[in-house]
């Protein structure tokens, strides 16, 4: 049964007109190699291998060169990555500005290697990633990310850039004005939640300049993804329409969707019932316009009712909705397959009862809907939905919410869950994927999950050793010990919207327990930092970001300890002790700022510069900057600090400012022997936050000394405080 399904899947991967010759596959792999390691590219030979039932690659040394063979360019890329990881001891960053660090001489492959894929489908990305990390990316950024995906065997990426250009054409054709359409769209960083029908109009209107730039960018993205044997998932119409459409079609069954995340009715979305003839008309128009601009691979992301209530919870209605929606897809594209994320079944689990889930899924013909089991490190929905009632599904590791910069993820347990799913998940388990929300995190959990899609003969303990070797570029006992502690004791917590306390709005008491609690002792993390700092001199980027990530988590955890003592002293009205603790917390914030400043992807200036570079006028630059500032701070609705980031620049200019307001309010109340006025405090904090979001003052990041010296100084400073 599984084999038959895999054969059926292969037709999707062919696309409409993207069948590559043997020579094209080889040339695609060669070009990828020259992009990543140009000085070493002549040391590789790529060869097209004969087709088998699934993907595979082989490695060997021949005549002084490294020969990589694979059944297609994607497999060859995965083979190249195997060589880079296990022979060259290097890690390819998903960031374009991080070069691939290589040994002086390409190591020989001592004996031939053959690796076969366990699954044919490897999915990557999340709607949210396009807001939390990618909204201001240029082609250079996307080029590296696509190469990273190919290296890790991804062959089904979510590809939703530029869809507003298509929608603009559709809505204009239907009679909406330019103002109605662009005011319906949100600002650029909020487009993921507009696309998922959560909010309309927030931080809009969307500039026409944006629409035009994204069209060309998406065309480049899709061309490269298809060149590397990927099947991009493009969007389709899921019923979300502008409120202004009611002006043109007053009799159409257009209803409000449920409220979302505390946003007012002004920003609520509208839904057109799929049984309306107008629905099919819009679907056809959108898919036709999209195909003109971007082609098609016949698999479409369709995600109605994500985190919002449908017009009715009646199972009969839900079954009819999905049946009608799918009919509009096939009427426009007879080869259409519907890809549906299942996050809503987890997020609104009290409402999405078993009968309702079954109704929605079985309204679509068997094998014509594919599900993303979105958050399997927490809840594997395949276990509670009768394996999605036979519909194909992809086991996914999420691992990060909001781009929060914290060490989290139950990585080892997730690997064991995945191993079990591959054994017991049923014939309709179609693939493995990752649905991370943001990128400013350690890559290793995602590399770990995608490697499990292949039959690589490396056990868990060896994998950790080799990971440590890659991060420092050599076999290092301290690095290996550090990484075993990270894997066994630190990366054990189910990911949620976790962060460190400095990045959350100050409040009296333990109001942030759920977001700042850790299932490990901070002394263990201190030991990890000490071990990393015992590594002989190393300039590898992977090592540097390890130092930053571990250090900022360590100091952030300690900040929570000091803050708890500060609050206790307020209860005693001990003003001198309160002032001393406030001074200590200020010092921690200064040290966090200094530590993060040493990495470009732990600094606010990178984010702001990317945003401002999108604009061609001062007004547009300021508009994009406000969007960028808004998302990572106040967000909107009730999502304040949801996308908290421990970044240099943000710590100094925003988080430290909020904490000063808190210190002043608490100490003043203690001096007066009065209760803290929390309402007045929150009003002051909100005013400060909004002023910061509206500001365009340049963000100046100060960098003094070296990361290694600074880390060692901070270790010496905090070792006794944290270790006891």
C-alpha cells in the first residue's frame, strides 16, 4: 500500500513542465556546490544514478576526487551534505552571510557509502516563518535557504511569497478598488496571519512597491526549487475574502470568521461559503493568474479555519465545506492535491472533536488531501485521529514559536517518537517535515530530524559527537561533553512560547512562569558554557553562535532568580536592598547586550537594516521599519512579547527601558509603604512600548573586544553566583 502511494506521489513531483534530464540534475548539483564552496568545487564529480523506488545517493573517492551519485539533484545535494558533515566536519548555515568553513584539503572517502531515503517526502517551513524571519529577505538570502533545504533533503517546501500580487489581479478583475485591496492586506511582516485568515488590514495598506518586488522574487525562488527537484507548495483559495467584496456581491453568503488573538472587529476576516458559485469563480481565477506568474506543481496549501471558528461546527457542514472546496480546486486543476496543516486541531482541541475532524478530512477523496501533523514533539495527532482516517500525512517537528531566542526542544524524545511513527504510523505516513516559526535558533534539531529521513548508520551517541565535531571543526573532548549535556539535559523541554525574563514586560510576581520555566538546573547550563570555553581557539561560526546562545540563556535564567529576590524584598519594603538588586539586574542586561553584539543574527540592526533596505523612499523605509519593530515587541491584539528576541540593540533600547520603569515604580512604592499600582505601571510601559515602535532612531550596536574574551570574563563574573 505504501509503495503504491509513493508511486502516486511521484506524479506530483513531476510538476507540469519541469522534468529534468540527467545532465540538468548534474549541472544543478554542480552549481549548488560552486555557490557554497567555490574554491573546492573542482574536487567533486556528480553523476546521475539509475532510478530506484526511492531517493538515494552514494559517495566514493575516485582519481583524487569525491564522486557523489544520486537519482536526482536533490539526492546529490543530500549526498554532498553527508560528505561535508561527516568528512569535512562542517555545518552549512541557513544564513547567506555565513561562509561554509572547510578544511584545507578535501578528505578522501575511505570506503563507498550508500544511503537510501526512508520516505519520499520531506517538507519544510511554516506560514509564520515568512513573518518572523523572512519578510525582508532578498534573493541572496533565499538562495542560501534553498541550498540549505536541498542539502538537508527537503523536496516539498512551502512557497507562498508573492501571492498578494496574484490576489491583487483577482480582486481588481472582480471590481475592487486599489484602496480596498491594499487596505485589506496587512503590513508585510503580518502577511502570514492574513494568509491564514486571522487578521485583515493590520499595519496596512500594503505598498504597491512591495507587491511588485515579491513577484520577481517568487519567480526566482520557484525556479531554483524546481531545479533542485523540489515540489513547491503554492497557495489556493480557502474562502478568505475582502469585506469590500460584499459591495459588489451583496447577496453572496459572506460571513465573519471568529475573533482572533484579541484583535478588534475592525481586523476580523470574512469567509465566503464554498457552496456559493462565486467561490469556484474566485478559485479558478486565482489559480489561473497564479499559474501565469508562477507555474504549478499541483499541490496547494489550503487552510480554512486556522485558530478561528468556522461559520458552523456541525459535522455535516464541515464535511460539505471540504467537499465543496476540493471540487473548486479540481474544477480549476484536475490534478490538484490539497495540503492542510493540522495545527488548528491541536490549538482548538476542545472544539475540534473527533466527529468534526473526521467530517472535514473525509469530505475530500482519499489520497487527494495531505495533512501536516504539525507539532509532533508535543502531540502526535495521527494517534488520536485514526491515522487521519487514511489520508496521507507528514510527521512534523515544530521546535520554535515566534522566533523566540531560547534553548528549547525535546530533541532526543522527538527522534524516538519519529522512529516509532516510521514503524507504526501506517501506510499513509507519507513523509517527514519541520514547521518551525522562526530561524534565530540553533539549526541542529532540524538537521537531526531531516537526517532521520535517511537510513544513515549513525547511532544517537555518535551523532552527538559528530555534531560537536562539526561545530568546532575538529574532534574536541570538551565540545563533545558540552553537547552531550545539551542533548541529554537541556534540549528536553517541549517547545512553546518560551523565552527569558528580560524579554517580557515586567510585572510584580511570577506572572511569566509558563514562559520562563526550564526543566533543567541553570548550573548544568553553566557547566556547558564552561566546557565550550575550554575548546581550543576556534573561529567557527557554529561555535560562536553556540557561545552566544548558551550564554544569553544562562544570564537570562539568572536574571529571573535575581528578579524573584527583588520582588521578595519589595514585600519587606527593603529599599536599599531593592536598589542593590535593581543595579544587579541592570548589569545583567548590559552583559546580555554585550554578548549578543558579537553575532549579526543576534542583533537588532540586522533586522532593522533588512526592513529599511526594502524601501525606496524615506516614507517607505519608515513604514517597513515600523512593521519590523512592531512584530518583535507589541505585535498586536493580546500578543505582546509573543515574538520576544534576546538581541543586542533590543536589550539596550527596549527591554532595559521597560525594566527601568519597573524598578522606579516598585522602589517608589516601597519608599512610600504603598501597594504597587499595576494599572499605572502597565500604562507607562505601554506608552514606552508604543513610542519605541513608532521611533526611527538609529540602532547603534557597540562591539568591544572579542566574543571569546567577553564570554570568559562573564563566566568568571557569574560562575559563583549561578553555580551555588
